[in-house]
C-alpha cells in the first residue's frame, strides 16, 4: 500500500488529508475525531436512507409480483371452470339429443 498526497484538507482540523489505496481519504491527525468522515457529511445516514429506498422498491416489486400471480391464477381457475362448464353443457346437450333420438 502506498500513500498518495492529496490537496484536500480535513473539514475539522484543516490538516492535509492522506489517501490510502482502497480506504479513501482520511485525516492523519490523531487528535482529530473526523478520521473516517473527512467530508463532513453523514455517509451512514445517506446509505441507510438509500437502503430503505431500495428495500421499499424491492417490497413494491414483490407485492406487484404476488398480485400479478394471484390475478393470473384466479383467471386461470375461472378459465378452467368456464371450460369445464362448457364441456358439461355440451355433454348434457349431446346426451339429451341422443336419448331423444333413441
Ligand atoms: Zn482532521
């Protein structure tokens, strides 16, 4: 790992920030409490909010999928019942015709 000089400065103590590959910017001042949060901006809140939004979208998609599945299976069952009813009516018609002829 190598240090790379950064021109950015810590928003709290104004120390020059250091950039560590894979970690990002951090304040090298050990007396400064802005070690992880050098941009003065609550990343955890934003990511939590973003996660909530993604979770909500996921739930809506899931609910939509369930609704579509329920509606399609309902239509499928209704279709099968209608088809059976038609077959039954045709069958009764054929039987009654047959007995009338005989
Ligand atoms: Zn600092």
